[in-house]
C-alpha cells in the first residue's frame, strides 16, 4: 500500500512567495495608453502663421503675368504704400484653384479694385504659371514659390508637402497684416464677402 504524504508548506514560505510576486509586479512598467490614431498624432503641422498686426514677412520671387515671365523677381517690400492680397493656393489648373482664380478674375474690379495688388502664390514653376495666365487671361500676376519658403514663412504649408494650403492675407499700406484666413473656401461666397470687407478696411486704414 502506497502512502501519499501531504506536502507541507510553512506559513513563512507562503508569505515570502507573496512578497516576491508583489515586487515583480511593481517592477513591471504599466502599459502606456496609445493614441487612437497614431498616424494622425504623428502628422506634421504647418508652422505658425504671422498674426494680424504683425509685419508681413518679406520675400523676393519670380512671377508671370499676361506679358510672360517677369523681367526681374518681385519683392513684396517694393509694394509698400499699396494694399496687397496674398492668396496661397495648392496647384495650377486644379478644380478648386481654377474656381478661386476665376472668381478673382471675373470680379476683380468689385472684389479688389484697381488700387489693390493681387498676388496668388503656389509652388508651381514659372512655365506652369506662364501657360495658365495666358490660357485664363488673368489680370494679375502669379508668383512662383517653387521651394515653398514663402508659404512656410506665412504658415501656409505643412512640412514635406509639395503644395501650399489655401490661405489668404491682406497686407495694409504700412506693410502689416490686416486680415488672414487660414482656411479660405474657394467655393464659399462668405469667404469672398469677408475678403472684400477686409480689403475695404485696409484701403481706408481703419
């Protein structure tokens, strides 16, 4: 007959095992919460835009108008004393940009007036601008920001992207920013109404 002997464990051994287990748990780092959308959390952001009242960042860049490429690069500082509208847009000949620039062209007199300098800006090269101005008969010049430096200085581009966001700035005669819209709606009439009002304010200096 085989006798089964019970295994006896002292109370001290049980306590020691429990303490060891507790210490192991304490040394294990707690899992860190993960963002619901890791890709969104890691997405780069556009640099901050200059605020209303700030001096408009100066730039010098090539442009094209109805006469073809400009003979010399355009300096924003050379327009001091005039109201200037900078309109950053993603790309020549795309649907939204065509709608916006067509609106600028067709309502140029009522929206801007002859005393306001309108400068649409994109990262397209001069050859692209020359062809688009010619085909669309734009009464304003298109500025080429091929490297994206101008858009970056105005907070209008996300690092790593090859196109600018659709943003609009109105610069007063003194060179300070009087109005900005960082999410300009190409198909939103309210956006154009607000822009027209800002231009009137900048023109009057109020």
